[in-house]
């Protein structure tokens, strides 16, 4: 339950990083707060496990104390924005790595298993194939935790029904939220939130780009995606609006 919560004992903070929801930027801030780096610009990849300690590594008494006395926060993001961002990150760009190769193999095996023809090309997966693969697992309650964390529903990552968070931020309002939270954390005035990979841009162009991908999905498949993220929509105050006709 507490495997994703990162602990900052210096500032008495617990942070649940959500992939594709400003987590890279917030992890850099956390590492500076913890004294691991002098500033955010000196940090390359902030997600190396060696940099942090997670709440699960404390004993039960230590966990209970921190859950009661530390400030706890997480960042949400509109579920389908996050889904499309994950797809683009893993399959729309030319970057090739072992993660992409392994994921491609898993999805290709699924496509063959269900008797369909692959249309994505060499080491690539179409948005339809990706959505079919993800929803097959994601709409089965017994297997939801098997979903990769980049597209796993938010509530399964941060467990808000079991962790009483003090602050819920949003990728859509990340700039304003970051200024507020850094003051609450009593961070040094020189520490500013880095905007790299942030999703603060919520303009019409970003919405249109999302629907350029989602409009390729048959309505029934899109509905399966919405169903998979339904708890996130309800818990974090998002509303699904289909805009494929506006693309």
C-alpha cells in the first residue's frame, strides 16, 4: 500500500509520484529538499531508487508516525491526457530502449493471441493496439495492479482511500500549485519548480493533439478506456467530454 510514497524526513513530507503527472519535475524538487543535490539543474534522471527512501522500508510504528505527522501530497492529471502522454512517450517518438522492445513484444504477443493482425510497424504499436492491450488488463479488477505504472489508474498508485493526503495538486494547475506547496514546505526561496516535462499547458492545441490520437479509437474501445479510469474521474474531479468531432 505504501510502496510508492517517498519520504523526506528533513521537511517532514510524503510524496506519491505519478508517472506522466509532473513527477520528474517534482522528484527533482524533492531531491534538492532532501539535500541529495545542490539544485535542480544538477540533476539528470531523478527516478533512480538509490536517491530516495520509501515509506514501505520503515517499520509499522515509524510508518504510522509519518502518516500522522508529515504533510502528504500527490499530483493528479486528466486520465486520458495521461494515457495519451504515455503512449506518445513510449511509441510515438523515435527513442528506442529495452523498455520499448519488451513492451512491444508483450503487446505483439497479445495481438497474435487474440487472432488480430499487427498494423503498427516494426517495433511500433498503433494507438488502437495499445488501448486494446491496456484495457484488457485494466478492466479486470484482479489484474489491474499488473498495469505498468505509466498508465495504471492514479488511485491504484497513490491509494487515496487509505492515505489521508493533505494536498492534491493537478498537472493542469501545476504552476500555481507548486508555488503554494513550496511555501508550505518552507523550501528555500531560491528553489523553483522546473517546468521540463510539465503539463501546465492546457490550451486548445494540447486538447486537440490528444483527440488526434483518441479519435482513431472505435467508440466502444474509447468507452473501455473511460471505464478503466472511471474511479480516477470521480475521485479527482475530472469530467470526460468526447471531442472527436472537433478534431
